[in-house]
C-alpha cells in the first residue's frame, strides 16, 4: 500500500518536502521537494494519492502537559485552556487546544493558533489534497528511550524529539545552540541518536551516535508518522469521513442511476402485468375452444396432454377407421357447403360421427349431405332449426364402405 506524506512549512513560500512511502516494503517509492505550498497541486502528476499524512513544523505547535485535579474527563479538558492562559503569549480564543494521550491525572496538550491551522488546511484544499492526519514533525520521530534524544536533519532544519511529548524544531544553527544550552544544564551527558547526517559531536555534554535509516530524511519521518497515534485533526478540525466525501462526488450519478432503475422496474412491471392479462385471456379462449370441441373432456390441468389423450382415443376404431381419417375424407363436403361443425362425437364401434353443424341456409346442409354421400358415406339428417339468421342441424355420418 502506498502512503503520501507531505511536510508543510510555516509560511506559504517555505519549502515543502514530500514522499510516497510503501507501507509494505517499508521503502521510498518517490520523494522530492517543492519550492512552496503553491506547488502542492503538482503532486497529482507524481502520485495518484489524494489523501496524505501531513507533517507541520514542531515550532508552530506547543507541546505541554498539565496536572488535573482528578481523573481526566471532558469537563476538566474544557478547563485546560484557562489553566494554561498565563503561560501563553496569545489570547486563548485565538488558539486551538488538541488533546494528546493521558496518564492518570496527567493530560498532554498540543497548542496551535487557529490562524496557522486554517492556513495549512487552505493550502491542502487548494491542491485538492485531504489530510488523514496533521502531526507535528517532532512527534513523527520514534519515541526515545529515557535520557535519550532522537535527531534528524531535513534540509536546513533540525528536528529533535526529546521525550514522549517533548521536542524542538528549527534552523540547524539556531537549534544547535539551544540544544547546547539545554545539555549544559544536565548533570550527565545526554545520548543523541541521529537518524540522518547530523553533526552534534562538538556540542558539550552530548554523546552522539548515528543510526542512519538508509532512506531520505522525509522517508524516515514517513516511516514513523504512520505509527503515530496523535493528530491535530480534532474538534472543529476533525477530518470528514471518507464516505461523506465519496457521497458528495457520487450523489448525482447514484440518484440518476436509481431513477433509471425505478423507471425500468416500473416499465417491466407494467409489461409483466400486460402479459399476465393477455395470458389469462388466451387461457380462457383455449378453455372455450376445448370445451366446444370436446364437450365431455371433463377437468384437466395440462390442456396439451389432455387433448393428446383425447385425440388418441378418438383415433381408435373397431375396423381400423378413425375420426381423423373420416374428417379428411369429408373435407370436400365441408369445403363445398361451408358449414361449420359445432360439436363432434365419434362412435368407434359403429364408425359413426354425430355432428351438430351450422350453415347459412338449408341448402348448405343439403349440399354437405349430398357431397358426403357421393364420397361413400351414409348421412342421416336430424332436426334442423333456425337461430340468429343461421341454420343448425344434426347429422349422423357413417363411414364409407
């Protein structure tokens, strides 16, 4: 996994160091230095990462520890700015107080001006970068052992961590003199571990050892910054949840997609209802036709299977003749008379069709009778009635000899 780490300066035109750090291989993928924060947008050309761990100068963040009258709770935390008021040069209303780790009634505090926090966030916003965390660079170094300092040089800056919640940052020449003054007040020499090329050997009361990390200084900061548990992004500066930002980006497309899905579902539902209605109508028509053709068919579930069974039964006859054969032979009679059979019953034992037929007049029925007899059939004509300007008659038709 890749992690973008950016170290901002105090002012807009201070150099900006950056690195793309591989958390898997613990190595630098790419790194560099920008002339100022105005060039932050150019990082998009070097990396696809739009979220970053942001380091800021330790000199801009005051690290303090206060002793509270009792166990740490939210009410006591709210009183901390007033407890530190006498120690701060600025009005507490212009300062932001971020809570660090607490041990018993000891509460660690990071103090930074609102003006500086807003500047850093404005630069990032202009470059379309999102801060996952904002950490003082002094706390991006590994926590030292007791009676030990950890030092690193970044450009012309020197960064020193002097304890779990203590450190200094500034120009190397100035900070070296400050370290010399502090070391001079100690009873025993202080051990300083340098993680990059730092020369404090000449400083009295300091014993320096070098443990180069074999990566650029910004890479060293990136390595340990990812393990830091503290961030200035608290309270009013708390980072927005990533899913809220993603929702803002994808809200319109997702709404459009939902509308399309709803329209499609509505269309498919309407189409399905229409098909169901058509299917019900067709099923009713099939039932009507089946009952007309097979009035004694009885109940059934599978109309296809039932008709096949009825057709097989009707095809059977005592002398080898069948209903279908007789109907085929009677086809010329039906064609010439244009009568329409309404019911058909077949007696296989007698090889006889009992039919009720409808024609336009008496001549139609007579034409059928004469044509069928000419084909060798015996036709007995039964009752004939008028109905709705049509003639309906019954006939018994025996097979041709």
